[in-house]
C-alpha cells in the first residue's frame, strides 16, 4: 500500500514515525519521528513501553542513531519500514473501546462515509494518554467540507460545545504563531474544524482521496532556491487545497505565483477572493516564484493573515 500524509509507519527498529508528505514515488518517505522504545517511557501499548520525542529531540536522536535519515526532514528508506498504520482502518477498533472517539465517529459517520474517516496521532499507534487530543482524518475535500458542516450544525444544536478559553490558550501556546491571540482565534474559529464533546477536544484534518492525489502538482514539492524573506499582500485567486499539506494559495501578485504553507497553523487561513498578508521565504524554481511559510518548525517570523476577515 502507498503511504499518505497522516499515516504512521513503524521501522525495523520499532521506531514510530508520522508521515508528513504524500508518497512522491521516491525511495525514501518523508516522516517525523514521534516515539521510540524505552523501558522507562511514559507511554504503553501492545508493542511495549515508548517515549514520546519532541521535535528537537527527534532530530537529536536520529543524528546519533541514524544520521542518514536526516535530510532536512526525516527521510526513511521504504525498505526499513515494517508496518504501515492506516487511520481509516484502525478507527473502528479504537472507537470500540474509547467512548469519546466512538461518539465523534458516529456523529461524523451520519453524513460522511465511514470508510473515509480515520484517526491519527497517538491514538493511531495505541500510545494515547488521558490528555491526548483526538485528531480525526477526513479523506476527500467533499467529505471534509461535509464534516465541517456537521461540526457547525452539532455545535448549534448543542451536541458539541464551544472550546473553552483555557483550551484556546493552550492551543495558542502550543502553536506559538506570529499572530496576536485574538487574530489567531478569529482565524481558527472560522475554519470550523474543531469541537469538544464533554471534556474531550478534537479536530479534523484533511487528506486527499485517491482521485485528488492524482492532481498532485510536483512543483509544490520541489525545493527552490531561497531568495531571502519577503512580506507581501495579495488577493487569493484559488484556495481549493488550502487545508492540504502544504496548504496552497494561488494569488494575484506581480512577482509571487503562490503561497505554500508547510505548517498546519496556516492551513485554511484564507478564502478565495480575500486579501492576505503573508511573510515567509521567497523561493525560485524553474517554474515559478513562490512564498513559503513554515520553513522551520516554529515558523518564527512567518505568517499568513487574512486582511478581509
């Protein structure tokens, strides 16, 4: 099976990685190391005890144990992968013994084909804790938009609750965006991809379905030549794949063809025909000049802001 973004893979060393890019037909798969076996680890699953690594810890670990895996992102030779974890295949079993997962799965499943719904993150690999977020995956843009409408309707009907101020502040501190707290929350609320049921907070993430994967534009994955930081204002011509990774914004600008965001913070950040302000790294390829947001994990000094919101 071909891996997709939001899948997890387990290597021969029993290291667990999240997949951070679609399979582009290369020998390596772009991933991020999330968990490693550790007898003193705080997470326990049927595979044993594991330790969760922060972003920086994951790089330190691989530089020490598998430096050949570090090529900007973590690039895993496909021959080193022994197991692929699919969000949509594992969700029904997880929902069978996790009540909040079951409740949200049933809510979304009333309007979205259940085989197009999955769960990723710590739940996918059985290493979730009491405070783990629920990260659902929706395959196909039509299904994703249907799920967003379900979340909004359920909130109006009282089946879901608004995120509490403390939760928003927690998300803001975790993301550390280059936006004010008020700006961040205003953009996030409009996306309609978050909700709470009881004390459980969840969000939904978009992944292309098989037909949409065929529309992948390889230009968006080819690294260009950096030309320094730039800040622009422009009108968004097309935001069809703005919830993808990278998020894609086709813009009307005299020099920049599009804005790409490789950080989830700025996915779905602006709508078609809105005016945006964006700051990131200007990249030039043989095809185009673009602005890339999220060139580092923290995306310091980089942002996308809707000026029309």
